[in-house]
C-alpha cells in the first residue's frame, strides 16, 4: 500500500472537499461525519429503486437469512490461504462472496467464490476459483447488476498482465457477466480504450449505472482514484475519461452503493485518518449534486470513517507494524431484513506472511446508524 503525501486544503464548502492534493484536511473532532440522507430527501435522477448496487438485489427481504446469533468472527478463514477484497450479494437463496484468494508458496492472487445460506457456514470445502494463467493472477472483485438484471463481476489482474509473448505490463481491469450467477462469460477488458500502455496500472474497480451510462471507479497508478464512463451504455465502451475525485487522504478498494436513494462510495483509507490508529479503514462518502450530471461524480462529502471493534483475530501490532483491523471492506444495506447495515472486512494479527500482507481472514460487523458497530 502506498502512503500519500499531500499539500494544502484549499476550501471546504458544505462538507464537499476541494483539494490541491490528497492530504487529510483538519476536520472536527470524531465522529467526523455528515448525517445519513433522510428517506424524504429528493430522489436522485436515476437508480433510486434500482437493484444494481444493492447487496440484496431484487430478493424479497423475507427470504434472506442472517444467523447473527450463530456468527463468530472471522466468518471466513481458510487454512492455507489469505482472504480479502470481498464483494457480497444475496442471489438464488444464498449469500455469494467473491474475494481475493491469496496463496503464500508461491505467492499468488486468485479469486475465490464461496456461498452461504445464512453467513454462518460457507462452502469453503468446495471453493470455486477464478484464475488466469497468462498473468500473475486475479484480484479485487466487485459485484453489481446492470439495469437489465445481468450480474457483472469486475476485477483486475495481479502483479502483471501479459501484453505479448515475453512482455509484461502493469495490472489491467476486466469484467465477466452472468444472467444466473452460475455461468459466467469470458473475461473482457474494461476501460481498455483509454489505458492500454504497459505502464498503465489499473486496479480495484467498481461500477455504477447512472443515467448517462455505466460509470467505473478504479485506482489508477499507485494512489489515484479515477473515474470513466461509457455514454453508449456498453461495458465494452468506448469509455470517456471523467477525471479524478479529490478525496482527502486517498482511497482504494472501491464500492458504489445506494443508501436512501443517494449514491455513496465506500473505500479503504490509504493514510491514517486523524483520531485513528490504523491506516486501512473503511470510509464512506456521499455524492454531492445531481447524479445525472457526469462531473458531479467528482464531488463527494464524508459520511463516516468506520470504527470496527478490535478482536483477537484482527488488529494489534508486532515489530512496530500495525496489523490489519478492517481492510478492503464491503458494505451491505440489509435494513429491509432486520434494520442493520452489515460491514464485511479483512483483518489479520500478523503482517509477515503472504508477502507482507498478513494471514487475512474475513469478519463482519453490523450497525443501525453507520456510527456504532457491533461484532457477533
């Protein structure tokens, strides 16, 4: 992970940040947050009732099972692999989880796919794995649904991406589609018409579907959140470069989602936020302005930096290095089921194995207000 060094905060207007760089601004004492949008707030131009970025999709909430009293963190831990960068969705009567499935000897990222009826038991003994032999592996999946109901998984190659025989390039973005979440299309490049040079590094993608066409957020280079959209409505593009939102402190591992009809962006902080001890923490932002205007997607206001309780399996430090408390998080709005938001996140209690990333496992916490979190 890269640490961003920034310059001076230029102005703060109505909670929306305009920065000359990505340094953390001087913010009020914790909790550093803007209240949740109320349900009677004017609906956005598109997506207010769309399942595209909702973890429950079109499922009847009465059919969703969450066995909270039976859960114990970590809810998913693998004996010989680390797990992080999860995306979670309820489909076909099961919780579906895609995640980075990381081997240690040799060190390699792939994408794991597990299912659970209730979040308590996972199909880890029959784990399905996505891989790509001609690159360094696959990583950092996200799951959305197009307006026509098609499921889309976006992800990136890891370490490198072969462009020609004996020729490597930096990581690139790809997607697969499915109508039933069982059979998936071959991998296709995402935003390839804009960035296809060997030196172009693109990771951590997420998709939204505003009225002007599919919108992709991704990490460009080593530390920059970037946006592009496809005005013709096709994931194959051509894509148009929208630019880089200026997020204080920087973010990675992005997730678009709708909360009370308003677009939000969840990411993982790249630097330690004021008042916190850990660098990689979940931070939720809310869109400022009409989402039907493409350039408004460059403007975000902070809702909350999530403080997840530390347990024995995550957090702490050794050899002067902080472990992972709540890295690469994914937020699920399940209030229609039981009144709670559910936050899935990766944690570890060491940072030596898996090429310095630590033996990560996946935990869960829940909250009714996105401020106070409880663990099972």
